[in-house]
């Protein structure tokens, strides 16, 4: 690789690159290339090498993911780690090196499930339903995560693959232990599994087209954040090209960096909301450790809870906190004057149209108007159209033609 010779990379990085070139399987190649990238210092002179190799990595991961999907669809036996989702799925995770964090105690407290499994090794997931305001939260008590999980250690692949489809991950940390160590391993394994935490997908799309070139379009004012858009476009084209896409349109809607382009090209990247729940707050030094946890992680984790089951110290409004954190609002449908007990959960900012579609397509197709009942406003009852934006606790009656 001539670019390696011409650049002044540290010897360790060069050696790792050679290992990458020499490795056989895709798994091995991915591992070596990731290690190589971690050894390359990040600055202007290495930007291109980093970007090109990240693209390569993304491409290999894409191929790996495609094989995995194919394997999955031909697999006959159901894995005990494969969990059918019901309602809002919350998966409890913890670090294997700190056993007995209190995950099963938490599951039991919220749902009543697995009473006989508290204080015992739980090698496969335990599940229960936590009911809050007629909303069902499926709590999954997952076996703890080992070092190397992302490479398959301790059923790591099966576990991480479940985490990818959860609505919320809850990292359980024993406040009487070393909280930084517990967090460190979990964050490392999640990151290696391409699970991005509490961040939004980058504001860009990449579509393949018929035209024989790659176009980069800056779609709005926010997208024109750099003074050198031309240089940026060239770098983006290189990366997209390196990923085997010869013709396509890259649309940019806000400030982005080159890693964002690679993330969008990597199908294994998922974006997850994650909270931290500290346990055993009744034991010595747990207040100090809770403060350490907050000090180090509150930037990335808006929700860090401290609890004690032995002292019955637990937030009463957990369901509420979770709905807010997931940006969900409750919409109650009304039919013939009767309001449903169980709300529809919609995303904040949802419209009457989206809600009608969610109930049934025919409500949208034959829509005439809707009546909204909103508490606490002067004009409580209101006739509205499809574009009307709904709020938490709105009651909606849809009238069809
Ligand atoms: N001191 C204290 N111990 C707890 C608390 N919650 C759970 N434990 C204990 O921690 C041990 C392990 O709990 P368990 O829920 O099985 O942990 P898991 O391995 O993470 O599922 C049990 O003996 C629990 O009684 C707590 O709030 N305070
Ligand atoms: Mg357990």
C-alpha cells in the first residue's frame, strides 16, 4: 500500500496493517483493521487514510451483515436469546465481572416475574411485563455481558443482536462496586457492536441512482456549515466510491463529519436510547460512586437513576420518565363517545394523519375530519384536519366519509 509508505504512521500501526493484509477470514480482517484504526493518530495528515480504511471496514461489515441475515433466515431452531417483542421493550444489561448487580431483583420488582431466580445465576433471558397506565413495557433481564462479547464470547453475538432491536437499554450498575470499570466494558462492547448511544442518526441520506456519478447536495442552510464545501464533497465522493457505490446522490441536511458518511454506509450501525440505573444504594460508599457515575457520564446519559431495593427506594414514575425519554406521547382514541383505556403510543409531533394510519389505513383513506378533546384549554373540543399536530393525552375521534 503506497499511501502507508509515504505517510509517517507509527510503527505499531504499520505492523497492524500488515497483519490485516495477511489475515484470512473477514472476521479477522475486520478485527485487525479496527485495531489498526485505533493505532492511527487522528489529525489532518492521516484524515484520508482513516476515512478510506473506515470505508473498507464498513464494506466488510456490510458483507458480514448480509451473510448473517442469510444465515438467520435459514436457521430453524429458535435461540433462547431471541425474544418476541411485546409493547415497549426494555433490556437490562450489566457487566459479567460484577455479578449480582440486581437485574433480576429489578425485573421482579417491576413485573413480579422470576421470584425464584433472584440471587441465582440466570444464564438465559428472563422476561416480564411492567404495566403503567395500560401501557405494556416488556422487561428483559439479559445475562450479563462479557469482555469480547462483540466477538462472540459468552453468547455475546446473540445477546448484542437482541439489544439492537430493543426500544431502550438499561445499564444496571452496582453502586457498591467500581462503577467506571462496569461502565467501561459495557460501552466498549456496545461500541464494537456498532450500537450508538443516545445520539441521532446523522442528517444525511445516500441513494443509489442511474446516473453514472456521485453527486453531493447540500439541501438547506444548516447543511452549508463549512466554508469549503467543495473539498468536503470530494472527500465524501472518495468514501462513497470506496464503498463500491459508483452512482448515487448524497443529500445533506445539517452539520456532518466523514464518520457520519461511513455510519450511514454501515448497515450494522444502530442508534439506541440508553439509561443508567445504579443499584444497592443502601450499601456504604454508594453515594460517592453515584456522584462519580454522574460526573463522568451525565453528558452522554441524560438519565442516571440511583436506587435501593432493600430500602424500597425506587422512582415511582419510571414509566413516565421512559415515555418522555423515548419522545412518546399518549393518544386516546374515542369511538361513539367511549374513550379507549389503552392509549396509542405515538412519536412527539405526530399528526392526525399518522395516528389515523396507525389505527387502520381505511381511517386515513376515508378520512373526513377528526374531533380532538384536549384538557386544560379554553376550546376543549375542536374539529381538525389531517395535518393537525397532536399532544400528549389528546383524545381523538376520527370521522370517515
Ligand atoms: N444491598 C442490596 N442488595 C440487593 C439489592 N438489590 C438486590 N440485592 C441483592 O443482590 C443479589 C443479586 O441480585 P440479583 O437480582 O439476582 O442480581 P443479578 O445477578 O443482576 O440478576 C441478591 O442477593 C439480592 O438480594 C439492593 O438494593 N441492596
Ligand atoms: Mg439474575
